């Protein structure tokens, strides 16, 4: 039987701790808008892709993970709702699934879409950080 590569966690978080502490240590530092693409490109080159993106007045930060071979993802950070909805429509047409979504107090949307076949593994990874998969807002 193949070993499940997803981390194990309990209701209180990884190793019995608080999910907040787990998330905070997993995030990148806050990045200025001009560094977002460079950070994602660099990480992609070493085999890591964003699983979660968050934007605030401090900048943008990410949680990266080593996605399964062949997984496709698209990340868009700090976008107004109309742009987010446009990206969401395009990704759904291509067979992608909305994985994670953060809406800042300023109503800026940061989202990650992933190929449907990699979605279950990505959800397990998100759960490791106490993050539920996204639902498209109305």
C-alpha cells in the first residue's frame, strides 16, 4: 500500500499546536508588489508553487508547497473583485479548481487555482495549516 504523502494533523494543528503558529511560520515575509512575480517565479524554478496567497497593506505573502508532478496552478494576488471573477471564469473553463482565496479588508482578492487532478492533495496540504478550500464568492 502506498504511503499517503499528506501531513497528518489534528483539530488543534500540526503536532498538537495552534494553527495560527503553524501558518505564521509557513508564510513568506511580506513582499512588495514589485517582488511578487519574482518570488513566485523563483519558487517555481526550485519546484515549489503557491498554495495560498494573502494581501494586506503590508504587501503580499505566500505559503508554498511541493506540488505533485504535472500539477498546474495559477496565482493572482491583490486584484479587485471584477478581475478575480474574470480569472476564475477562465480557470474554470480550462478545468482548474479554485483552491484558496483571501479577501483583504481593502477588498483585494488573492487566489490560487489548481488542476483538478491535484486538488485533493492540495486540500490536504491546506488543512495542515487550518485553511479550508475556497468557495467562489457571490
